[in-house]
């Protein structure tokens, strides 16, 4: 692991636990461009770690400090997600610059890095999230090509087990809020964010039976 410290961080509020792990894609044309922005004091953005497509990990902000990666965000009743999270940026051009699958060496390094983070902090599986989960009205990363199921199989986060659908379409809003999503945002944005993470084969923002079934399975397991 290399160390390239970013100036874009501050103190965590006293007494606030580190109980959330947020994964992002960089959404820029290259890893070099992303690293430069994350270390640019004018940009005022950062993350604790950056993982390039070859699998090289760079530490940008010490975990004890608050990095500026989640922005305006919400998860499970908390709004200052930066204060209570570790942020990992994963190099990928994203939807704007040619979104593509994440290479195997990169994902292997992400898994190893996340296992270390989870060993150091009391982060429940439900709090391993994407940027789109905590900011569904404005973010899509790390996106529908990110292998969440593979990470869950490695002990990082959750993945829905096959199960029967036990809810109707009118129930999905409260169920999404119960799982952790923002209670006051547009329902289609919330459903789309959930699908992007947990039903990536079809992201349409519609509460169909498969989406509901996956959500109820997750709630039963969480």
C-alpha cells in the first residue's frame, strides 16, 4: 500500500463511532486524474483509500480522520455519513466516461482492503453501502456492474438469499426506510438505488415482485 496524503480531511466528532463503509467509483477518465482531484485542496473531496484498476491501494486519509467523500447523505437515521464512515474510491470511469466492469485484480484488492477495515471497526453488514445508497437522488456509484454479490460471499456486506415475496407494492417505501434508505426522497430514486446494489440485472425504479422479494429477504437476514 502506498501513502499519498490528501489535505482534504478534518477531525471526526468526539464519540462518533466508525460504523459505516462507503464504496465509490471515481467517475473520472483515469486513475491519475482521480488521485490528483482527491488530493487537490481546491476540490475539497477525498477518501480514505483509492484502489486502481491494477489493484494498487493508496492511503489518502488516515482512518482516524474524517474524509470528505459522501457529501449530503443519509443512512439508517444518520446524516453526517462522513463523520462515521470509511470511504473507498475505486478507479472506474463511471457512467459519464465509459462505465466498464471492474477488473479481477482490483476487486481482489478491494476485498482484502475491506476485510481489514471491517476487522478494525464495528461495521455491521447492513452498513456496507455504495455512494448511491446514501445519496440516491444524486449518485449512481459504484453502479450496477460492481460485484456486490462477490463481496458478500467474501464476508463484506449482505446479499439477498432467494425467498418468497411477502410484500405488496404499496409496502416498499416503509420497507426501504426500515432497511436504511432516506425517508423523504423520491420513491423511484430509492427503488433504483436498491436495485443498483441488490438487483443489478434490471434497474428501472419500479417496485416489481423480484425487487420486493429481495428487499424482504434482506430485512429478514439483517
